[in-house]
């Protein structure tokens, strides 16, 4: 981590920034999808400080069985925020069944593990969007700058939100901010990041470490040219996740 990073100042700026946004846009409630990982944990804690814990609604969304669901509950209980569990397993199964059934003449869609892994985040986003609108609340984004840089996020899934709480902080910096918040269990802030779907840690799936991504972003290099090249390739390949859809020009000469 850069020695110039002030975690307390960053935390307080985010708290004040959310309060300002709420006044500007006229909302007082937010919904946060709670995974039990550091990003949603820190996001929920900042929202609670900014708007009051009674105005932050935590939603836990296991896909069938989630081994670390207890961590998600612990976050909500530590912060004292209203919460509920919505199991998306039946929705996921329904999609499989609908694709398998089809109709005569339909083109076939074979099972795709990458596609299937992304179903969970997209179903979760549909679910929290429904809840947020029903509550008259805004949806807090929980993704951090490290994930966004290498495209470790799901388009129309966790990239969809009404405001991005951690989008300017690297994964390393999110941990540092979380450690300034005494209301959060330290072990959850420092918990090894996983997607909860593939059975691997984030770093195992990415093939690079978050500390290397942090140095690449903040210092211009991870310290290893091969790692820099890998991160750069991922960044270029995933730029489409960081921008609005391209509008094609029908009036071009």
C-alpha cells in the first residue's frame, strides 16, 4: 500500500460523499447485497455510518447452499442493520429447466460453465433491484477498483448499481479502510476473497495477487514485467464492462 494513503480520511470522505449524494438525489435508504466478503462488509458499514443503520437493508442471496452464509449474517448483526435472506437457487434451477425444455425448432444451447457461473450475480442483481425499488431505496455497488481494472466482475450483475462505494479504492485499500471501523469483525475484513461459486480464491482464478494489481494501479508496475503484461491484457479485454454500450452511428458518411 502507498504510504500516502490515509484510510481514515478515505472512509470519512465516503461517508460524507454518500450523505451529499442522498441529499442531492433525495433518498434516505440503501440496499446492499451482503456476501460476507470484505467489499460488501465495508460498503454496508460506510452506508450505516452515513445514513443510519435503520436505513441500510442487507440482503443475503445464497445460490442453494452457501458455506459462509454465517459470515453474511454476522456482518448484518455486527452493524445492526435490517436484513433478510433470499435464496436464488430455485431461480437458477428454473433457468436450467427452461433452457432444457425449449420448443420444436429452437436452436440448442449447450451447458457453459462460464455462463452458468455468471447466472448467480445476474439473478442477485435482479433480486436486489426489485427489493430496492419496492423499498424506495438506492442500490449500493460493492465492487473495488482492482476487480474493475482486471474485469473480475459480471456485466449486468455486480457492475449494476446506483452508486459505486469502493470503485476508486484498490482491494488493498478497502482492507485498510475496513480496519479503521471498530464495528467490523477484523477477520471478515481480512478474509481471503472468493467468488463463492468456483471453489477457488479470487487470486487463484485471476492468476495474479491483489497486492500486484494494487502496485500496478498506484505505482505503474507490479514489479514483475510478466505480471504487468497479464494485468494489462485483462484490463484491455474487459474495458467493455467499464463503459456504457457503444451507440452505433446510423448517419456516418
